[in-house]
């Protein structure tokens, strides 16, 4: 490939990447693999490209004599993450290991979606996931020269990745990046749970985990060769330590064993004997162990069998014959749950009360710590057992704790224990309290505190108590009643779990947003459609509520750059926590139809959206009926229990390709609202700052949407309705999906006085489907569809089956006649069917198809 061809390939890849929704930025051509940015007016252009895509003019300027194409990873490119192997040799082992632990299908889907080889011998995968992290080093190794380098890492939010076929000075070697599989149009979408499993598997390849951490308490049983712990490390096996607690070995590679934690049916949770260390390394946070720390057999035994009480573990092992006999001691500890208090201490936990110290005191136990945590922070904490998740009050709502808030509060609670010792006159109890405070700093003690607090009074909260009022919405400055437009102060008792990041101002305006709506909703001839804008206002206003009484799904359809995705982005930014993006795959049909796991996280959401469907993908009609029907559905989080909830969310989808709908029944089509976007915004009207200007109007857009909600309520008796543009677009959509009706129109004579052989009809139907690229129904289903349209199946002489009222055009069968001279048609059939009676040579199942130039193709 010469230089001209190579540069054209770069431009082509850049165009395709833009079309696929990726934020394209060229890499520097100095071998650093960094993005091309510059300092303008004291600010780096990188910040600008993070928040707004480059213009067509900027892309043209870049992709003249360029040798490379790159993308900003994360939200800017539609939640894309780059998963990088710095050593291609690791990929084969990774794939093999993934297959053995039940993740083979996941990694194969990702690798087939997008995979490339780097000039340095590494491999890049791209995938999309709604949960995006920053750049992560999942596994590291030490080179022969002693340098520590990444083995497996990710480029996430705010990251940058170079794409194939970049070449030349982009990489220090001057070699090119090569596509191995897939492309920018086929990047796989995975769920948050699948991403966690992928990252956990990668962490198993970490060759440089942290050094083993041994608390001081551990030395009582493990230090010295004569101690029970040291003897246990020498004599015990990891099977003896882990298997009794539900851990399962899933694979052995060399001397390394991969383990799966209890209550998990796929993936890897830990390794033992990595690089001959004879240590346990855990990389799941759902275990009693701290992630990425090394644990000896003795320490793991103490945590699993004795909740981290190393003294009790040492005594038990000594009783079982491990270590040398201990020297008797004159100190005897008693009172279960109050370790460290001598038996004669007059102020032990049982007798140390508020009357003695002027303050409430708690037992020096894990239960006491749980009581401390709840007493100090319980007003801001709730726990949902069916979800296995903590909720924390953030001043506006009870948000699911995804940032370690419960751990921070537990740590803060521990730091208050020394203050309890103040005023204690008994020296032994004073010393025991301070000792307990130090011991409570350990990870095991704090984990036990958090676990026991889950059952403390006032903490457990069933999902059925959350988000029960569909008319109330939490905003920045209060809770809004959508029935009246009135604002009230935030209240913990409302048990609202989401919030809008916008303050309520009923007088705010949004002139830029209204002008934007007017422009993108025009008809193909450029005429304004105010009735479509009004419909969108009511539909968005209805979507603010937690009601699903309309039982609809909104599909924004149109090719070209027409503003539909921008509209959804604005509403997503407006609704904050109430808006959630789902992978398009969630809404598409799949084998073994069921409620996907990622539906569980939509509990409490009100606006759920998906962007773009691949051409020919089929909508999961059963799922759409379930989530729009107003009935209770069952779902669960990964590793969580099943729970029931009524969906409150409305589904919005923006697409250039209408998803296939096979059903012809009203039960599915009554739910479809296809909203046409017929305009293509010309280059001269492109506004690179539109996103920023619309974001500045969010208070006004909220007031506009609430006005739409009130208008929708005034017309509740008639429902949401639909303007002519939506109704006609939806009817055309339905007609295009009715494959059987199209075959009847093209190939059949329909009249009550004709009769056609069942076999000939089905063969005609199959042939028509093959000619037109349609999937044909099985013969039994085909017969059911004909019966639903009013045709009657009868048995003729010799047992041969016929259909009354229909025959293949041009055939001469029993009771057939010239339909062109007949004045009657079979009821329930298409109005155009009678016109299809032709001469034998004129009835053909073929139909032409034209493919125009793709209007979405960037021309830079």
C-alpha cells in the first residue's frame, strides 16, 4: 500500500468512526501515542474535545496528510472502553482461561466486535458498557530489567486510544496497527456485571500483587516455627482451608489454582500459589478478604473460621495439635464477645452503663460496633437485603452506595471509640476500650461491623417501600409534586432513591431549546410541525412521572444528522439519576427470552433510552410487553436475590434502522410510537456549541417538561394520543413489517370463490421470502397466520389440504376463476390483493430493491 492509499484508509476509518458515534481525535506523529492537542487562550483543546465533537471543518483539516486516527474513550464515544493487552502472548492464555471459567462467550463477543494488533505486539479490544471507569491497570509484571509495566489495562473515561490502521510516526516503531476482527461499527455492548467479571479475570493475571499484610494480632499465632499458625501454613492445604466455606477450584495452570467464591456460578474470584507464593490473592470485593492482598493459609483460616480473631484461631489450632504446646498463663479472658476484659474488671461491658459515665457505652464486640455505627449514622443509612446494597442519604435522595460511603462511615465510627474511654475510672476497662479501638481499625472488624449493622433496627428496607409515589421527583432544591408543580423540602421519609441535578424555577425559559425542537421536527419539505413539538412536550412530561399508564415505547427514527440523539442527550442530562441508558442489546430478541439481569438496576428509573440498532435486529416483543404493561416483573442484581417491582420507566430509542417486529397483533403495535425525524441539518447550520448552550437552559427545559406533564394530565381521559405525523409513520412501519401481507399482495389472488393447495401456497411464500431477503415462518405458524386473517383450511379428495379464499396468482385450481371480473373479495384480506390477479407469466414473487447513497457518510 502506497502512502496515498494508506492515508485514504486513515480518512475512511475516521469517517466510519464518526458515524459509529466515536469522538475522533488524531494522535500526535511523534511516537508518543498521545492525542493532538494545543494550548489556545490558556486552555488545552483536549478539554474542549472531551465535551464537544470536532466540527466537519476541523476533521477536514486534520485528515489531509495524516497517518493516524484515535478516539477519546468513555462517555464522549458512547461509553467505549479500550481493553489493552501489552503482550499478545497473554491473549491466548486469557481466552483459554476465560473459556474454562464460563466467560468464553463474553470475551469472544468482545474480541469479534473489535480487535486490533498494535505495532508493539499488543492487542486492543473495544467494548461499550454503561458503567465507565477511569484508566485502570488490571495486571502488571516486572521486566527483566526490573521495570514494572502494565500487562493488562483499560482506557476508560477521559482516556485515549489509537486505532488501526494508524501507521508511520504515530508509533515509535513506524509500523502500523492492524485490524484483527470486527470494526468500529460492530463494537460489542456488555453489561456492568459482565465488565466486572472481565476485569476480575484480568486481575488474576497480575504478577505483582501487594506484599502480604500481617496485622500485629497475627503474630500471636504465626510467628516462629513453633507457633500453631506457622505449623498450619506448612501442613495444611488450600483445599482444606477454602472448600469447607464454599470456595470452588475452577482451573489449575501450572502451580496456580483459580478459585470461585461462594454464591457465584461463573468467573474467577481468587488465585492461590501465584508465582510459587503459596498465598491467596482475592480480587472480588464480595468476600471477607481485602482485594489484592496476599493471605497465608493461617490468616485465611482465622478470617473464615474465627472472623479474624487470631487468638481464638491459634487456640483452636493448638487444640488440634498444631505447633508446640503453649506455656500456661495466669491471665484468663472470659465473657464471650468481650475479649480483652479481665474477669474481675468491675466495669466490664455488662456493667458499664450510662449512669457510670454519663454517656451510652457499647460492648467491645462486633455487635457493639454495629450498634455504634447505627447510633451515629443510622439516620443516613438503609440496607436492601434483596439487592445486597446499601443506600446512603445525600441530602436529596437515598442513593445506592457505589463509592464506599458505608466504609467511610464505619471508619469514622471506629475513630470515635477512644472517646468512650474518657471518664472510665476502671483502669482495666479503660485499657480494654483503647485496645478494642485499635483492633477495630482492622479490615475484618470493620467488615463485621458493616455486616451486622445490616440487621439493626431501622436499617433493613425492602424494595417495595422505595420510590412509592410516582408523582414526586427529587430536585436540587426540593421535592416536586408533578400533579401541581409545587415544591416541598427534601424528606428522608419519602424514600426516594434518585434525583434530578437541576433546581426548580417555574419562571425559567429555554429559547434555544425551543428553536432546536422547531428545527428538527420539520416535515420533509421543511414545514414546521408544531403539533409534533406539542406531542414531544407531553411525552417528555409524561416521562417525568413514575406512571406507565400509556403503555408505549417511543422510537425516534430518521437517517442523517437530524438531532434525535441530541434530544435524548439533553433529556438524559436533565433527568440525571432518573435517566438510564441501556445497551440496545437489552431490548432486542435473544435466545431463551427472559428478563435480563440489567433490568434490575432500572428500579426507580423513569426515562430509559437506547441509541441505534443494527439493521435487521428484532425487537424483543415479549420484553416490551412486560416492561410497558404496568404489571409487576421479577429481576435481580448479579449475586442478589430476585425481587419484584413495577417498572416506572418509559423506553425511548433513537435509531437509523427500525427494529424488526414480527408480531402482527395489536398487543405490540398499540405500544409503538414511531416519531419521524425527517430533516437533515446542513453543514452551514451545524452548531458545535449547541450542547453547552442547551445545558445552560436545563432549568427552563425542566419547566417546559413539567408544563407538558400538566398538559398531559388534563387530557388523561384521551391518553397521550399522537399527531398525524406519528400515526402515519407508525402505520407505515407496521405495514412494512407485515411480511405475510406483502406476499399476499404480490403473489396471491384472494376471493371467497377460489381455493388453493396448502403446499403450493407455502412454497410460493417461501420463495417470495428468499427473493426479498425475508425470514420465512415455519409451515405450522404460516397456517396459523392465514387462519388469523380469516382463511379456512379444508381437506380435499385424497386427504390433500386446501385453503379456501386464496390461491397463487396465475394458477388454475378447483373453483378458480378470473378474479379481475369478480366483484367480491375475501374479508380480512388486503385491499390491493384483487388487483394481483394476472396472467400466468405476469405473477412473479420477485420485487426490486434500490440502495441509495448513505446520507450519514461524513465527507471530510
